[in-house]
């Protein structure tokens, strides 16, 4: 596992790497702290902590909807979806799954929001979570950041 943390002074592209190759680019806002490993990136700002994973064995966002809880289990467990909505991320159809469960680190009850989206022929999962209404408060900045998603150039 490769891991790094960096604080960006200005908005900058961040690549999610899969097996050493850029699979997704996101535009992280100024002041964000970035942590990456194979198939994963975390972008932390003052308004959210967005986790993004590459999704194996999916060709469309809807393929990954039944696996949303499995995809986010490193951060959020016992995920029980309460709604699934159609959204558009970076000009393409995506799925926004909202539900309840527990934070993986301490077992506190909470809520999570998972966006399943496609870019460059791959499917990705973006997630914000937290206790009380933290996930819903992070919804707007999460969706805004995910709108910057694109295949690497």
C-alpha cells in the first residue's frame, strides 16, 4: 500500500491510480489534504472527507449499486440504503445511494452517501459519511468535486 498526504496550496488535479496507472482525475480544491493508495484517494477539505475507489467488475454505475455497502466497508459498515437517485456526474448518468449504518473506525451510528459514476470506461464510488447529518451536509461539496471527474489525459 502506497500512502501519501499532501496539502494543496491551490486547486490541482489529483489522480486515482489503479495498478500504477492513472484511472481517474479529480480537481481537488485549494487547501485539500490528499491521501492515496492503489485504487483509492481521499480528498479532505474543511467541509468534507471524500473517499473515492475504483470499482472492479462493473461496466455501468447501476452494476455497482447492490455492492455499495461492500465498496465502502473500509470507512462505513452495516450500510442499509434508504434511497437511490439518478444523478449526472461529469455529463454521464450516475447513481446516488443514501443510507444508514455505522462508522468503521468506532462503530458510531451514522449515515453515508455513495455516488457510483463512470469515467474513462471504468466505474468509481465516491463516499462521504458521518454521524448525525454530517453526510448530508457534505453532499453539495462532494457532488461539486465529483463533477470535475474525468479520464486522465
